[in-house]
């Protein structure tokens, strides 16, 4: 989702600014809470089933909420379809990775996607230091001697999710110039829903009819992971600039680690925790580096894009 960031966000009343920051933080917490619930229902619906529930149910929530059908046209569909496919692929690979590795590790590895986009779009020599810090962080996160050593299959899916996130950002930037952010997000979700509807959503729905409590959790995943956070981000982006959003988005791996520890009892080793903090520091560093654009809006998936 994209929104025009305010160039005068620093001049906003303190109460308004704090409210916007709180909305963004609540959005990140909701996403990780939703991801934790999603992992807990994998045994019932399967990974693809949970993806189908999340994407389709979120589309059913967002499209009517924003009445996004008003923006449909052939040129818009040509832009939105690849955007929606990247979004769906990102969600699928993310959940496949969660089957094998902890939530905090998955989000940290997935964060490579926006970091690479940010690095590639930069021409500053100082970014070499941030690249090295990222490599160090990833080496610590993937440390095979850690008690929660990384599963290579899970790492592979997390890296595919990172690639999809990078493509999501690039396609999202193309959509942003043609479709308002909330509608772009809703239409992208609807395109993804069309892809996963029959192979993923319908079988999961049939299973859900015999396990209504589990289906209710699937609805909660769609609400917490997509519908609610996207709506909160839209509200927050009206009063925050891209720099504020980027700095807060760098906390995403930390939120995921906390959610994984509290809800899923996935406790990282001290070395892995240090690695996650290195990745957070690298993402914050490139955002705060001199010359980083401050006015560019960022498409958000489950978290906003880093400015490039």
C-alpha cells in the first residue's frame, strides 16, 4: 500500500504524531501476531490452505471496505496483476519457511529483499559498511551451532520470500503512480485471491466447515495479518514521512522475534539475537544515511518498504 507522506510530519501536533506512530507499531504487532496464529494452524489447513485463507479472506474484507472496483481498468490490471502475484508468492514462501525455521529468523532473512533494493538504489560508499553488517548479522542468524539451527529448506523458502518482497516493492512502485495506495493493496490482494482461490482457499474452506474454531482462527489471520494492519498503515502514512516509516519498519525482525518467543516459544540463541539486531541496525543505518530520500512513499506488504 502506498500513501503520500506528509513533508511536514515533524511539525504536526505531538498527539497526532504519537497516534500515527502508535498505529504503525500496532500494525507491526498485529502482523506478527497473525503470523504466529497462522503457524499454529498449519497442521489443520496446510501451508497453502492458510495462504488461501489469508489472501482470499483479506480480499473479501479490503475490496468492499475501500470500494476498489471503481479503479478497475485494463491498464490498471496490467500493473496490479504482477503486484498481486508477487504479494501472493511472498506470503506463500514466507509460510513455507515458517514450517521449518522460527518466526524471527524467517522475518530477518525475508528482510534481505527490501535491504537489497535499498542498497542497489544507493550510490553511497558508506553503504558498504551496512552491507558488511548485514552479512555479519545473517551469519550469526544462520549459525549452525545455535540451539535452533537453521533448516536449509526453511532458509531457501525465506530467501525466496525475500526475492518476492523485492519484486513486490518494484511492482508496487509502478502501481503507486496509477492507483491510490489502499486501492492498489486491495486490488493486488484480489488478484492474488483469484490465483489461490480454487487450489488453496476452497479446500481450506471445506476443512473449516468441519472445524469452525480453526476456520475462525483463519479469519483472524486474514484480519490481523492483512486487513487491519493495512488499514492502520494507511492512517499512519497520512501523518508520517517515509523516513519515519522506514525507521520503524526496521524493527520488524525484533517484533517477529518477540512474537515467536511469546506465542510460539521459539527462543533465539544469544548469537542469533545479535545477528537479528545487526540486520536491524543495517536497515536503520541506510535509512538514516545522508542523502536518503525523505519524501518517497513506500509500498507496504506486511511491512513498509525501505526508502531507496
